[in-house]
C-alpha cells in the first residue's frame, strides 16, 4: 500500500509539471500571434491548462510515471520535470529528519517551550528564593545564638552565693566556732573582706573565707545586689591562674602566631572582658591579652578572713623589726672598761654580730635613765647578766677576750649599732614575743623592748 501511494504522488507531481510546461508554451504562442493583453490571457490559459492537467492525471497504480511532451517543452522542460520530481519525492517513513510541523504545531511547540522556560525560570526563582530564605534563616539563627550567648554571658553572676562585711576602719568581725557570741573566735574579717555563704540562718550564717570556716552575725554582712555593689566598690573582677603555666594571646584563638607571654599558677590579673571560652585580661600596664577560661578562676579580689594563727603571726611580724646597722655617737671608755665589755659579750654570744648586739644593749642602758650610767655598773647590776652570777665572766677576764670580741666591743664604742634602741635580750628559744612591744633576733638572741 505504501508503494502505491508513493507512485500516485509521483505521478501527480509529474502531471502538474507537464501541465505547467504546456501552459507556458501556449502563452508564448498566443502572445506572438495576437494583440490581446498578455497578463489577462495568460491567466486564462493557466486556468484552462489546470483543468486539462487534472484530466490527464494517471490513475492510482498506473505504471506511467510521466507524460510525453517533446514538442511542447523540449529538453529544458524535461530537466525541470526531473528537478521538481526529485523535490516532490516523499521521504521514507524511516527517515531520520522529522517532518516540518504545521503552524499550529509550531505555535503549540513554541508555547510549550515558552512554558517550559517560564517553568524553569520559576523553578530557578523559587530555588533562589529558597536559598535566600535559608541564608536569612541561618543568619537570623546565628544572630539569635550570638544574642543568647551574649545574654548568657551578661547574666553570669560572679558574686552568686557570696557576701561582704560592713565593718570599717580598724574594727573586725569575729568568725566564731558556733553561732553564739560566747563561742571562741577562729578568725577575723576586716574592712573590704568577703567570702561564701555555706548556710544562712536567721541571725547567723555559716561562711567560708580563705582558710576560715565559721559563723558570723548577719547584722554585719551584705548579700545579693547590696553585696555585689560593695564588692565592686571594694575590689575588682580578676582571674586566678589554675594551671602551672598559661599562654596569653593577642586574640581569642589558639593560632600559633598570636602568643604574647606566659603567666603562672596562683597569679591574679584584672579582667577586661569575657567572651565565651576566652577571658581578656590586663597582664601589664596598658597591655591586654586573652587566656582560655578553662584554666582560670574568675572571682572578685576582695580580702579574705584571717585565721587566729595568721593574726598571731602577723602580730609577730609587726613586732619584729629588721634593724639596720647604723652609726651613732661614740662612747668613751677606759682600757679596763673596754676589756670588761669584750669579756662579757664573748660569754653571751659566739659570733661577731651577736657580740656587737650585746655590747649595744649595755651602751643603750648606760644612756637610759632606767639603768646606771657606766659600763661597769650596768654589767654588775644585780640580777642582770647570768655570766656574772655563774662566775664565767671572771674566768674569761682571767684569760682575756678574743680578738673577735675585742673588735665587737671597740666597734660598739665607736658608734656601730645593729639593734637600735633595744634594752633587753634573751635566748630566742625562750622569748615570749607576744609580750614584747617590738623585737628583733640576731645570732640566736631576741633583742626587745617591753
């Protein structure tokens, strides 16, 4: 069936070509013989030719593929027929090149393509909008997280559970063993000190401050906002290094190129700011840096309570003086007095420094209204020097003083003084320093004033 259709189409095409050739031939002959309008008669001949042409179309299935026309067309028309026939050939159904679409199909295809482009553009727009929304959402989430972090940081209360004392001047708040004014005191808290509340009661609170744990009266402490304000007034926020050594950095990161210096365990530095896991500190005058928060304790720098032992030791340190060696007016003495002085100081001490100190005690007494006004009378005053009572002074006088003792006695007489104005001395092992107004220790002896 497909072959028959192809032959019919070819025949129709050839017939149309022959009809056109015959018409063109008739037009030429008509125009040569008459004077009629060539345009009008040509139209008419074309009409007749077309009618004639249609009557000559071979029947479907005819074996005749062309119509002879040597007289009307010639060799040129035959070539034209061949060209048109080739042009009019129906392509095989299996041809790779698709058939041209009709205008409606073309419009539909263009509309579909435009729709696809619009849909693609819409998809891209939706994707872009989705990406923008995602970015904006991420940015908002990050901002929210940063805000929450900043808020959490701002809400960190470094004074939580703590207190400050209200005492001023030289007064002190007693920390007692029990919540009772009759209980023994275990420590004292002075102005500007504070600590932690361990147990809060109606009239008394159990506290910890430094090494002291005990009870204090609530009438003399501040907690909460009032305590925080007092802490800011009397102290500052600091870090205390908790590791053996800690790096200070120029920025809050562990980059290798931002190391500034090292700080060490137990040292404290003022806090400038806190950012998450990092603390900005002032590590030198007008110099700041960052340290990792995991290795420091952030606290207020208020003073702690002093234990009873610490107070007693501080009192001892206050009483004890490191007396510098000075020069004062020389003291005249005879040879016998100089020898007596040298022998006594040799009996009292075995070193030059100790001997010089004892010699100055004797000279201080000579200059004091409380004692006799000569070296001999001071040395032999009743009950004053044990070598006199024991007889060791006489034994030494019989042998004579050592060169060291003689030098110490001579230096003292010439004004060299290493114990200041002290009038008394005794072995440091038996000294009751708590009963002295002040004292110093030289070569195993405690020199003091009552």
